């Protein structure tokens, strides 16, 4: 069964977003009207959110946007001031949630580890806290690439090794929902690739994953959907493709060729509304609104044999993030 996806962005309105059309019956996480305020200051303000089972869902925002507060409310670590939160079908504020948390994995941004313990002792410690099977600890260390260093003390570990140990403890108890806060911190490119491969394997087993990261390029091609938080509100939610279409940020086309040919092309493009072209030393960059993309490509066609190179660049997730904030 394919991973559920939302292929359109929810409507961006004066007060943020309306809820997207997702199937509540197959939801792993459901938030309705969730707010958290400290006095008159709202850290989280009126959030409605549904995350599907087996979905890899990204949550991004600037520092102070409310991501960490929202995470902690979904984990039942702090109480919401208003609204309801259900994770794995159980209210985080209900009496059953303590038991349900055994099926939830959490990797905080800064996991506190006891440096004098070995990796295996650390895993057994967290397993006992969670009520998970301590017999699974060696296999989980092996899974995250620490199988050969289980008897080494944590104080000998690099930042990346500590992060992998944190991921291993989040997997104790075979969780059905994972919350991962900045999980790629300290990982090298190869380890990041392996980490996301492990997430995909977990999704294939039905695990739902919510992830935050300031490294937006890590999320861009990997999440099913993502939400962008600004000042305590979810301002937009959808797939990266849907966000691109809804926000309608300009595309950029990079060209290389003879300066005279590029000048001639620039004159042709002046007839297309909203299109601009900058040139320097045989290189040019065209910026065009998405609706003008085909008209620009048509204008480029007669020059195809006279251009050295051409690249079309879609707006990155970083472009979308800053475009929404502006």
C-alpha cells in the first residue's frame, strides 16, 4: 500500500491555514485547536494538524516559532492550554497515555547521556525506564552502526556516535510513532544517507515519523509533507511540490553561452511579463514566474544549439521557507 500523501497545499489565509484533506481514520496524530500560552504570550496558537500512519512528516520554523513546544505537547511532556491531542489513538492528556508512550520513540535535540556508562549499558538503562525488552539492545546498536562499540564508554564517542546512540534508544519498544528533533546533528553525509534509509525501512513497517531539522536540504526530497511554523502558527502545510505551486515563487534558469547570443535572448524575453534576465561574462540567470515557464522555454528553443549549458532550478525548501516568512 503506498504511503499516504497530500498533493496539495492547504489554503493560506489571513489567519494561517485551514486543515488539509487527510483521512482522519488512518491518522497516527490528530491535533485540534491546540494552543499553549504563558500569560498573554502564545507559544503555540490554534493549531489543527493530522499526520497519517507511515508518513514522514517534517516540521520546520525559525527559532522561537513554537516547534519545540508543539513537540513537547504531542509527547505529553507539557499540557496544552487549549485543544486536544491524540497520538496513536490515545489522548496525551488521558490516563491511558502513560502506557501508550511505550509505543512512542523520542530523540530530543540534546539527549542527556551518562558518559561513564557504555553504549550497551545506556541502552539497557533507557529500556528499563521505558519498560522495553532489554534483550533487543544489542540488535538496535547493530542497526545504527554501533554494534562493534557496545562495550565502549559514551565519553569516548564522537558527536555523530552519540547521535546514533540517541536514535537507537528512540527505537526501544518497537514504537509506532517516532518524534525526532534535529536527528542529523553531528552526522556525516554517509551517516545521514544511512539514517534516512533506516527511516524508510521503518515507514515500510508502518511507523509514523515526525521530524524537525534546521538543515532544510535534508528534508526537501525526503518528507511526504511538511508544515511551516511562524510565530506559533502553522502558516502552510503540504508536500514540497504543493508548497512550490501555492507560493508561486519564481523559477531560475542558469545559462552559459556567447554574450551576443545571450543579449539577443534577453531582448526576446522582454516580451514575457514578469521575466528578468541578468548577464555577466557569458553566463546568465533568468528568473520567471511559474505560469511563464513554458513561454520562456519556447523562447529558448531557437537558441538551443547556441547555448553551452542550461539548468532549471526549482525553488528550494529554503526559498519556500523564507518566501513564506516574507
